[in-house]
C-alpha cells in the first residue's frame, strides 16, 4: 500500500520592508559545487554602475526547483496575457556588458 503524504502546514513571516519589494532589471548568477548565488541588481539607464538590491544563496537542488517554478509560471502567464518577447542584447560596448 502506498505511503500517504501528510500535509504540512507552516507560516511564513514577511517583514514590512521585504513586502514592499524591490524593482530589478538585471541578475548575475554565480555558482560553486554546493551553492548558487543570485544577485538581483537595479541598473539605472545611462548610469555607470548598478546596485545589488538582493542576494539569494541557495542549493543546486532548490535552484533547479526554482527554475521549474519560474518556467511553469511564465507558461501560465503567456497563456493568459500572450507571449513575452525578449528584447535583443544591445550592441557590444553599449549598456550591459556580457
């Protein structure tokens, strides 16, 4: 007989400052064997530097689940509102360097 999954209830606290959110328009991702580090950055147009608004450090396993959740949500979003078109990267030397 298959084992029944027990529903786990837990509460999530959300501080007022975090609840306000932060607009970002750039993410930089680095990783090691044991963790992913994602810096969420706001880069003001025509400004020479950006500011990290949040840094998330997570395990490779959780990062993969996050990617799957983002893909699922993007699919649902596009089904409801239409395809999101990704803007082309600016020419080399203008804006974001890669």
